[in-house]
C-alpha cells in the first residue's frame, strides 16, 4: 500500500459513513421535518424519489469524466458541494426549498459509485482488493448503526420542534474536512497493478498519475467495449436480478413482521439492528476468502459470490414460513449475514473484469442495473403481488427466483 497508503481507504470509508448519516437523518427525522415544514407523506416520498433519480442520472456522466480526469479532485469537489447542500437543508422553510437542496445533494452524491471503486482498484494491489473492498463495505453497517443514534441524539439535544435542523448543520462539517483532505491524496496511475502483473516492475516505473498519459475513451466506445465482455454482461444481469430482492426485502419485511407477529416500529427496529451486526464479521471474512480464491482460481471467487447470493435468498424465504418469531429471526439474521458477505465481494469482481481505463463506467453500470431494476421494478412488482395475494407470497415469488438468478 504505497501510493496513497491507507489514507485513500480510510478517507473513502469515512466519507461513506458520513453519507450514511445523511440518509439516517432523512429517515429518522422525517416526522419532525414533515411537521416543521407542513408537508405531506407524499411530498416527503417524492423528494426522496427525486433525489434517488437524480443520483442515477448524474452517475453516468460523472463516471465518463472520472475515466478521463483526476478522480480525487472530482471526489473532493463533489463532496464539498454535497456538504453545502446538506447544510442548506437546515435552513429550508417549505417543500420547494427542501426539494431543491435534496436534489442538489443527490446530484453531488452521484460520484460515490464511479469514483470509490475505481480509486481503490488502482491504489491497492490486485492480491489485496478483496480485503480492501470488504473494509470499504464496512462503512455501510457502521453508518447504519451509528447514524440513527447520532442524528437522533443531536436533534434531542437541540430540542424543540426545529431540533432536526441541528443535525443537518453538523453532518457536513466532517465531510467538508475530509473533502479537502481527499484533494491532496495522490492520484493513483490507472491500471498500475494490471500492467505490473503483465509487464513487470519496469512497466510502472516513472508512471505519472495524470490521466493525460492515456488517450480518453469515448462514452460510445466504452459501452461497446463493456458490452463485448461476456462475463460482465452476465454479471450485470445478475446484479439486476439481485436488485429485485434487495429493494423489496427491507420494506416488505417490515409489513410482514407487523402482520404476522404484531411487531411495532421499535421492535422492528431492534430486529433490523440485530440483523446488521453479523456484517461486521462476515464482510471481513468474505474479503479474506475472496483474495485467497482469486489467487488460486478467479472463477471460484465468482462462483462463491453467486452461491452466497442464492443461499441468502433461500434462507430469507425459508424464514418467512417458520412458526415463531425466534426461529424466523435466526434465519433472517443469517440471510442478512450471507447477503452482506456477497455484496462485499462484488466490487472486487467488477474490478477484475472491467478494463482499467473503463472502471468508473463499469462500476456505475453495475450500480444502475441494481438500482433501476430493484427500486423501479422489484419493489413495485412486490407491492402489486402483495396486494393481490399476501406479503409473504409476494416476497417468495420475487426474492427466491431473483436471488437464485442473481
């Protein structure tokens, strides 16, 4: 870990944790925001949907820019802008203001998918990527565990009906500091370790990190090249199928727990928190195992990831048919642990499949497939089936085949 050392991984990890705090603030403080601004549930949901849509629309052009320009600068500028928009959330007075600042936050947040994976792939050796991406993935459970507690505590300490505003004022402070620090982290040469593996040490001696050393690849040429990679095509289809399950499970599991076992919001929250804990163990284990398998046989790494995805779906669907809450919770937690391990392996696999000059666009395509199919199709399909049948039947019909196909 020479170029950039641990600073790249630590910086991107902390930025993702803070990003999770913003998501937690919008979720935990939603009732306070709604009451303070006098808006409806529909408006609040529309703001969230519009933010996610802009995130997707902006990710692709940013990925094209990231494959041609200095990525650390793009990340630093984007996070600086994100900090400003999040801070402005504290000063909104109506639905229109909230819509504008959250759209800005979604736009500036769109760098996450193309920038993080590309930078980590070029900063750290191929043999360590499984562990590096696993360490980076730990930001998700850390943010999920600490975010709600932190923003809730800040809002409570601030007190009053407007206490939620204090949380949005504090979140951007560490993000802005990290954004400045990221701007000074050395830009890693693209494909440094791939060239070193093929051509030897002399291939990278004196390499300048500036992207101007390589001719830029046009967007049309990039997509055509990615389309021709057979393994990547199948991986995209698998990620799209997996998205059906990933975006259906959180919402409809809550409905199932309420209908089947009568759990209230607090009890469902406790179960969700418990389900997230095994990720702190399974994600690092998956990273270590992924590196070991990749050194001996890269296809085995892909097979393991696919097996974990299928196993998580089978465990989850089985849990829905168990008679008691205790037995259901055991398999539900196990399914979450296995799913987290599989998710931590995917970025390293993408990095190995996609050519280094197209990595930002490769990572972005994977995220878009998962988000579009999952958020726009999977959740809607599950809702339609649940209205016609039952929540359990809908989850079975959607989750089981999508996880096996994924």
